[in-house]
């Protein structure tokens, strides 16, 4: 996967939310990476510096978006947890 092109799938406000999503995507064979916000070493937990970004291999983007849609959680709650990058749609 050295030549893999990664694209941002979404951002979350906490690392555990990103890890839950990451685990679900990995179960389906989607290559995924988590990138912590710039201030993670300072333990900031609010604001844009606390954001945790979820990236997937570009060729798996559509599959990852479909998996998210199929996840069995309340859509309103999900939308509060995750902020999607509209540039990808």
C-alpha cells in the first residue's frame, strides 16, 4: 500500500468515535487511517484542533460511504458525531 492515495472520509470530535468507525470499516476490508488533530499532544478536547480525521484508500471511498449509511445507528446522532467533507461529494 506504499502507493495508496488516501482521501478524507470524515472527521470526528473524539478519537474513540474515529476508532469505532475505523473498526467497522476494517471489518469490511476497507483500508483506513486515523489522523489526530494538530493539538493531540496537548490533550485538547474541543474545537478544530481536537478533530480526529478518518482517511480511506481512494478506491474504497464509495464503499466506505455506503458502509456508513448502512450502520445501524440513529442518523441524527450520527450527523452530530461526524462532519463529512463536502468536497468529496
